[in-house]
């Protein structure tokens, strides 16, 4: 498996987990959610507390810390953006551990 295939696999795992948390824990309907779906208004309707809860769930599940500034709502506005940001930070942690 190439490095990019591993990255894509991890990104998909993160996305799947995020959708599960949204659906099962936060009770957010995800049937029509796409990568472009807004995290806030007009999309998933997550407020700042819900976003923090989602981040904590991801951190606990994948056992790494995401810097608060990395998921600033003014920068990370969509589901795809959130997954990309989390995935990038996970890859950085993995690289440091090796």
C-alpha cells in the first residue's frame, strides 16, 4: 500500500467515525450530508459547543490531540474541511511517532 493509499484509508476512517458520532451520539441527520455540507448554519447546524464535542470524540477515538486553532470555525466550514484538517493533524502525529 502506498503512502497516499494509507492517507486516504485513514481519511475515510475519520470521515466514517465523524458521521457515526454526528448520527448516533449527536442525533444529527446525515443522510444527505456531503463533503461540502456546512458545519454550521444551513448545514449540520453545529454550534461551538457541539463542534468541541465532536473534536473531543475524534481525539478520544483516535488517541491524538487536535489544536483548537486548527478547527477554527472561520477556517474549517464544511464537513470535508473538518475531515481534511483532522486527517492532516493525525498524519503529523503519526510522522512524529515514527
